[in-house]
């Protein structure tokens, strides 16, 4: 790694603040890598068409992630770029909110209802299995809790929220985050291959990716790698899953408080509102406005295009924050628990989706 460069810290996220000038270099880096991914995708397609070749259609999503990983794992990310690069989660949430324009509220309610039922099943299975697995491998109880929350709900965000609520050690959260990040990177490459091998439809695959892939960024990317339609469904299913984070964190906080190993929760309603992901409400508001006919077709097209640009920055950030050397240093046991648990959850959620697809004609 070059001098003056550092690996991205895995627990920091962007917080809007007054020093916007500091964000410019990193945001420009995200835009450059994202646009490079789009340029390469289009260039390969033009070359294949001009030479009558049948090359695989590798979308900009994967190119942007790969280019970001190349930078992160060779020269590293210089400090001057770090504040702006950490805005990738902001662009992810902005993209999801804008994506609401492409959903009529009836579609959200219909598929959201199916997703909600499957999310409840997924939560029950994931929490039970990950807790048992952590005990079998002899992991510390709070580390097991963090892995269970990360696998069941929404990856790194859930781990960070739960860490503070249960007074977990920094080391435990680092182990859990590293395992979830590594498994999310693997999911990006394996889920589309499995989906095509099984000939899953866009809706079924998108629902599976939204249920089984942990981090919102990776779930969005895994869906978009399959198709645009699958990406939309993956976002909707993952958003349904994200909405459960407040209840899950509250449950763990109460559990560890009763054991005398965490602070008592004062004001459960306020606690839930604090942990609830606000971008979910933004997504529903934009969907409601689109359903009411507030936006014209050209305006909906413009909002959808802005959403794609936001995701462009997001996917570049996913690559830039994936440092393989840092992940390797975190140890084998948490990763083994995460990997086994994720594999089992992926298989079980796939079975759930296949049943739902048959019953509801997804």
C-alpha cells in the first residue's frame, strides 16, 4: 500500500456536516470509478457488436466494484479522499428513495407483504441458527449476537446499531463487520451465477437477493447484476428487511440489560424511532407521490436516472471499502461461523422464495 494511504475503516459512516469541501475529492473519485465502470460496459458492448462477438454482458455494477477493489487493495485510498468516499452509504439511501418513483404503492404493498412474511421467517431461522452455531464454535456471546443481527437484518448497519445497544467490545464488532463484509463480497459473485443456473425469474431472484444478502449496498448490487427488474425487487425486499432493525436491536438491548451486561432502555418508542432507517419512509413517500400521479412520465424517468447515478457512486464505494488484507487479519472462527450461517440461510431463503414464486406467480 502506498505511503500516505490507508485502508478504509469498516465502522465509519458518513455524517452530513459543514465541511463539504473535504468531501469533494472522495465524491469525485467515486464518480470517476463509477463512470469508468459504465464506460467499460458500453465499450465492451460496442466492440462485441462491431465484431459480431457474443461476449458476456458484464454490467457497470460489477466493473465499478472491481475497479474500486483494485484501488483499495493496491495503492490504497489516500486520506484526502476518505471523507468523500464514506458518503457511499448516503448515495445508497438517496438512490433507494429516488427508486420509489418506479413503484406504484400497490406493487409495494403486494410484494412488500410477501417480503414481510418471508422476512419474519428469515429472522427466526437466522437468529436461531446463528446463535446455535456461535455456541458450537465457542464464540463470545456478544460476538455471536452481532453476527446473528448482521446476518438476519441488514449487515454492518445492524451490527453498529446493536453494538452500542448491548455494550459490545470494539473487537467483537470489528470481527463481525469483517465477516459480514467478506461474505457480502462473495455474494456479489455467487448469487447471480446461482440465479442463472437455476433459471430464476427476475422477481424471484430479486426477492432472494433482498432476503439473503446482508448489506443493503451488496443486496442492491447483487440484484442489479442480474437485471434492472431484479435490482428493483431486491431493493424493495431489502428495504422491508431494514425496517425491522429497530425492533431487533431493541430486543437484544432488553435481553442483555436483563442479564446486567447492558444499559437499561429508557423510552422504548423513542429508541425504536432512533434506530428506524428513515430512508424507508422517503422511499414510501416518493412511491405514494408517484401513485397519486404527482410526477409526469418524463419526471419519473429523470428520478429513475438520478437513482442510477446515485447507485453508480454507491457501487464504486463498495469496491473501495473492501480491503482483503484487513479482512484476512480478523481471524478464522467468526468468518467460519458467518460463512456456514450465510450458506444455510441462503439455501433456506431460496427454498422460501421458490415456494412463494409458485404460490404467488412471481
